[in-house]
């Protein structure tokens, strides 16, 4: 167990890292500028929560000049969540008024992010989640799985539940540390672990507009990230059924920050490669057991004809089928079988949106979440039998 001094800080800024030598210095400088500009009277600490990097992350972090105190924490346990757990223990000891975390690979972070994240905590909120303009082909796990479930089942309009950049109170940190930490919570499942526990247990949540989210592509880590995020989300959803299944009213979170958001950059994905990935990973025999007969028939025909077109209602039923099947035995095979359907869904989405405006893309994503909300009884009726 980590033991820290009892030194107190007004604001703590955490930066989780693993081999981020290339960019961590830039993020530290932006955070430092934000702390000095917006909270010059508060004693600040910048913490690097490292997952045993093998590059120069530590030396770059420590050599970046700041007026704020810096601290480098490292663990031999790989995983973002394991790194953040070190930060959480430090927060409990240091009792800051506000703690923020920002990703180490951010290219778009500005000093104003410090105020936008920390400010609501000083007004009494416990958890601040971001609203970004993200590139329309980015954030696919958020857009098509995490956000629809959070909105559809829990009735909470938290647009970026696995964003990576958050702010939180000491009270919420103490609650997180008191929960059961799964392997996934110690890795990429940490963000949804944090968000769902904040939702289910009555903490005051708000959102803040940060503008652009530009960072390193998650594609090289997507397979591992997908499994960990979805398992963490499914587990927390099922472990807290009594807290959401009777929730018939939805709630919109208050939004702080920018009133207008900039246009995102324009990446160009390869739909054909996504199509091939979906078909290559299709697990017919397993999905036949995990999906309803009607939904399996529709999806199997699509894959057989290589004509993938998963609309919003079919997608909601599919996710709910798999969540129900996972509730029976908690088998990772259920989540692995979802991967091909996830690629089929984003293939469908990417083929439809190239000519859409940013507002139209966002409307599509929010419209899908509303379908999940409308169809929540499809799952609830089955899961409470």
C-alpha cells in the first residue's frame, strides 16, 4: 500500500501515462499555465501516474519546469486504472478542494481546461465530465455503446462517460476506493467504472464544454480497450440493476464552459477495412445462442450476404440481447462475440455520415441514445423474470 505525506494541496492535476515521453511535457506545460492563470492563490500539485513506462516519460515529466510541485508515481501493474488508484490514495491523504485528470496524449489541451474542469467542483459538484467536439470517426465505443447505455438504461445524459479527462471531489474518490476493483477497472475500464459509480450513488454530476478533443489514435489499442470497457460497463450495469431498472425519468446534466464549439478536423477512415474486420470476426455459432432468434436471423443474413446495415433499433436490441446473455453466466465470450457486430455498426454509421454536418452527426448519435431509452423495456422485461 502506498503511503504519502500529509501535505495539503488546493488543486491536484493528475496525468496518467504509459510511454508518453513524446507528449507529456506539452501537457504538463498547459496544465501549469492553467493553474497559474486561474488559481494562483491555491497550492497546486501535478502528478504523473505512470504504468511502468519503458521510455523517457519519467525524465521528461520531471525535467519540465513548473512553479507547481510535481510528483512522479509509478506502479509495476500495467493499466490506466492502476495508475489512477495511486492518485486516488494521494487525494485522500492531501484533501484537495479539486482534482482533475487529463490524458497525456492530448494535442488540443489549453490552459483554460484547468478552470473548466476544476471550477464546478469549487461550486459543490462531485464529478465533472467533458463535452467535446470530436472527429466524427473518433470515439466509437463512446458513441455506439457507452453513451447509449448510460442514457438508455440509466437515464443520464452524460455525453462522454469514458472520455479520459475528468474532475472529481475527495468524497467521490473515497467512494471509488471503497468499491470492488476488477481487473478491468485497473485498466481501460476505469473511466466507465468511475462514471457509473458516480451515477448510481447520488453524487452531483455536471458536464463542461472543452472544445476540441485531439489526441493520439486509439486504434492500436482498440481491441484490448473494447473488451475491458465493455466488460466493466456490463458488470457495473448488472451489479446495479436495482438502481436503474425502475428509473422511468431521464435527467440532463448541467453543462458549463464554452457556449459555441469549434469544427473538428476531418479524418478519413477506410470503410472497406472495417467491413473486412467485421466479417472476419463474425462468430455465427456463438451469436446464435446469445441473440434472440429474430435478431440473429436478420444479422446472420446481413453477414452471409456481406451487406451490413445495422439500424438504430436493431442495434439497441442487439446490445440488450447480449447484455441479457452476459447476465446469465458473465462469459467473456459474449463480449468477444459483440466485437464483430460493433465493427458492423460503425461500418454502417461511417457509410452514412460523410456528407453530414457536425450537428447532423451529433444528432444521429443522440438519436440513437434516445432509441436505447425508448426500448429499455425490451431488456428490463427479460432481465427481471
